[in-house]
C-alpha cells in the first residue's frame, strides 16, 4: 500500500508545478504512514492512543532525543448514527455530520419545523423563545481565499451558532458546513455551548444541501426536517502530547519550539489536518542539522486533542510554563506552498529577521505586514511566556475544500509543495536555531 501511494505521488510530481525537484522522504513518509497505518485519530480515542505510540516509535527511529508522551484527559466526542431528511415542502435526503459536542436527538429522531436564518446575526436577532420546539438552520457566505481569513468570522456559525440557538429555545440546529467546496461532503468541527447542560443536537450539512435549503426558504413555504444525530460528549477520555528534541550545542539557551497536532477528525484520514504539518516540522528540524548541530535545541511538539478544544496546547503550557522557550512556530494549514512570512520579533532581532527574509526570497516568499500569531497549539505557551513568533503562511485557497471532511486524504498532497514547505521551514530554523542572542517579541 505504501509503495503504491508513493508511486502515485511521485507520478503526480512529474506533472506538478514543482518548486523543487524531489519530494522530501521524511515529510512524505510521516504524512503517508501516519494516515495509512493509523488513519483517523479522533481526540481521546483508541486511534489517537495508537498514534501516540506510533509517534514515539517514529521520532526515536529518526534520532530524536528525550522522546516522551505527556498524558492528560479530555472530554471528547463519540460519533453515532447521523441522518437528515427534509420532509416538507419537498422530500430530500441531506448529507449531514454531527458537530463535536453535539448531544443526541431523542430516540427515533427529531421531527420539527426548520427555520432559516441567512447568517449568524439573524439568529442572534431572533426573539427569546421564538425557536421553542423548532430546528434552526443557519447559512453563511464563506468563500475561498489564499490566507483563509474568512474562517474566523464565518466559522463562528459553527463555534457560536449552536449555543445561541439553544438560548433561543431551539430543539436542534443545522448549519451550512464551514467549507468552500461544492462537494456533497459535510464538514465537521467542534462547537461550544455556554452552558453544557443546555446543549442541543448540532449538525452541518454539505454546501450543496445548504444551497438547496436556501432556495426552498426563498419560496416562503414551511420547511420540516427529520433529524437523527446520536453522537455524544464523553468525559475523562485519555489523550496526550508527544515531544521529541534535537539537542543543540548550547543547552543553556532556550529551545526553539515547532508544533503540529497529532489528532484529527474522523471523516477522512487526517492528512491535510494535520499529518502533513507533523511531517513538515519534523523533517525540517532534522534537515536543519545537516551542517552540524545548531546552537539551540529544536523541540518538536505533536499535540493531542487540538480539534475539540486545543487541549494539547493548553496542557503543554501548563507542563512547561516555568521552562524558558526562545521562539514558537506551528504548521497546521495543510501542505500547499508557503507564500508569506510574518514575524513577531523585537527591534533587536531585526538582523535575524533580515536574514530570514533574504533566505526566503528565492522561494518567492514575501514578508507580510501583520504580527505573527503562532497557531493554536503554541498559542498558550506564547501567551504565558510572551514568546517571539514566526508564521510561515501556506496557500489556503483549497484548504477549506478539504478541512474536516471525508476528502482529507493523502491523494490531496502534492509532494513538490510538501517539499517546498520543508525547505522553507529548514531555512528559517537554520537562522533562529543558530541565533546566539535573545529572541523576543515586539513590544
């Protein structure tokens, strides 16, 4: 299986718009093997536990030191049966998936009026109690962009919508998937209830199904839905972070932290989100040793349980808040080419910043004007310690076509673009891991 997948990817490389000539074997092998030998890795599941053991074995085999699992527990989400049928005014099967932390519909499912809202603000404006016994449907207008900026505001339909619908008395909520594709694949993802005791069933339908509902809503004819969502939260599920290090020449200097997340949603095999990220940061950390040990230690964090609440990043910050770090970076936006670099570095670090910009210029990478944020799994430790940050922004034009869907599979990775990521990350690590002076964020 592995040889077949690699052969297919190498064939794709020959016709791709390659940035570099050959794929990086370490990054490709991690991405392919994790998604093939383990597959989907839901937070707290036995598959995520298998992935942790797999990661320890692989990092040790690659020569990392101090490889360990740092365990913690989470409230996870266990998926159950999920179906939806528009029953009036026209019968249509809807392609639906439950959102993380949805609670189950009643036994036998829920039959109710479906009330259309064109956006989240319209739901917020609904009178209190007006949705009692009804199912809310919330639409939105998320479209693709290179930087994926729309995911913040439009993603709130998923993150906040269910809790708002519950506060209005809704029996359940269905949303348009937070995705940019036109495939009949629903996009899952976690939601948040302000009061978990008042949680309601929550699901997302595919974009084509959402467009169907919107067309029918425009006719003014009453809509009804039959909804079955049997997934449920589950407390005290085991999770953990996997950490490995490549020691530097000067152990007194704080390390460089590079991160990805090990868990994934269960609809696909967790390649774009985020096996590829683990492949990229790990391969780059190793390649940064090619001229000999860098001055600073490079620590790799494969975080657990990111998808349902960034629990791994929070656990890492709790465990390591007293341990100095120099700088943090993360790869969690797929495997397409890096096109922009952004910084949060002090004025004193301008020489290092300039060296990085020079090193990345041959790749066509431009410096952005925003302050780097670092990403979910390093956000907590950045906040606690006020760390320097560098963001290597990948092209996100097609990321939300695949994100949290059954289409998150290995065939979506272009080995040439994966290699470009590794080369770019390596160029940055060779600068920052050899910086002898303090690395600090802008004031």
